[in-house]
């Protein structure tokens, strides 16, 4: 006798391929200052406005973070400050130093 309920067969999860985009998502945020993308407008000569994003100038660098080497994305403003000061501390209390 058919009751109207059919049990769905569970499909096994597919294994992740060796694709860096699936396994690693890069943040558009500076590791030191926390700067991220800002929203704004493109303004044409006719004063038409269309939405756009202002992204921070992030560079991949290797720094000493709490005494350990780590590759992080840092904005160029923070890199200049780090080069001048020698070390910086972010809001979480992590200590950043140049190698």
C-alpha cells in the first residue's frame, strides 16, 4: 500500500578537487588595519551615477606575526607604516613585524 511518503536516498558528498578557488577564499581586507572595500558611485559627465566598489590596495607579504612567519594580505598604507615603525599591533592584539 502506498502512503505517499517516499524516502530520499542520501547522496555521498563529492570530494573537493585540487582547485584552490574552492578550498581557499581570499579576503579583501587588510590583516593589520582591517581596511575593506567601500561602496561609492561612478559619476559620468552627464552626472549619471552607477554603483561601484573602492577596493584597498592589498599586497601579499610575509610577516612575523606573534613571532611566527605568515603570508598575509596587507594594504600598502600599513606596509609603509610598518616599514617606518618596525612593528605594529592590530585591534586583536597581534604583533606584526617585518622580516
